[in-house]
C-alpha cells in the first residue's frame, strides 16, 4: 500500500503513511450539540486498525469524547500538554502529552508537534486548557496537519523542513469565522509560507448549525474553491486537491496527475 490521505470530514483525516494508520481530530457523530453533520459518516473500516490518534486542541469540534469512545482504547493518542488527564479519563491507556517540538513515534512513523495560533481553552470556555498544536507526520513523505490555526510566521519554518502535503483549514463550522481561524485567503497565505507540494483544504463543508444551511448554504461548498483560486495566485507551485468527505488521495499518483480544474461540491 502506498501513502494515502482520506478526508473524513471537518478536521478528521485518515493518514496512511509508511504503513501506519493515523487519525486526526476524530469527530464521527451525526450531530455535535447544535451542529449537524453534512455528508457521509466515516466508513467503519477507516476507524479500525489505527496506530495512533492525533488531537490538535480541546475545542468541541476537534476533541469529542463520544467520538473518541468509538475507538479502541488501546490506540495511542497524542495530545497537547494539559489534555492528558481528560484523555486518560476516557479510558485510553497510552496517552502522549507533547509540547511544540516534541516527537512521538507511532508504528515506526515519527510525528512532530508544531505550533498553532488558536485559543487554548476548552469550548465552550470552561474545563481544561491545552496549547493548540499542529503535527508533521511521516519520514519518506511528510504531511502537515494544521489542526485549527490562524496564519503565523512560523509556518515558513515548518515548510522549510520539507512538507509534501499540507492539510489546511479553510473555514469552520458556521456561516462566519471567529479569531484564530483561516478563511480561504488566509489558508492561501499559509500555502505560500509552507510551500508544500500538495495542499488539501479541510475544516469545511461538514458541521453546520441545524437549519442554517437552508438560508446560508454557501459556506458548505464555496470555501475550498475560493482557497484554490487564491492559492493559484499566491502559491502557484502548490497543487491544490479538493476532496469530498470520504474521498482519498493517493500521494504517489498525485505527484504525476494534474489537479482537477473544477473541484466537486460536497454531497449533502
């Protein structure tokens, strides 16, 4: 099996790298509080045989206890410093708390924690705090998972170390964005700083407040297209690949296949 990336929706991505299976920020339910899922739920086979789970921060649309309880508790979990007790409280037996710069090896694959610019408090503003992180996973090929972040100068340093694929948040879970997030223009700036070979927009088109899609549907479909258009101007050497929830990208094939001229809108 080659290296593959499967976008499961929002910030949940299955990374298959160097024979390891890593899952980011698992949110697997049809509904999280007032947010309804649009698009298909992750396929059960995507959640089995995992070698690790990467948690970027403690906000409810990234750290979801009911979703985490669906996973095998023996799976190693990598979390920001401060999130360990809460994660162990869910029954996980191997929890690695890391700061930016820390490295954990999962099934032989190095995972390096990198900074992120985002609010550290547990959403909605109570409970434990943990400084948000991104992660760079892989050795032969590397994938940068930004988690949730605004643009910051340190992205240039992350990119200088070499990034094959960047998973960049381009929106959020509602019709507007608060501070600490990247919109399509911000994500294009990030792509220009990172200079990955491939950029995949995430954190869009999946979670949305109940009923709002009827009156403000554009945020469910437009952000990745807007990102692709802006990135074409700011980072023309970066190959933007838009995936629907459930779609996969074979990294080797992507190196030789032209990007799609008209990326598909998400299925509802």
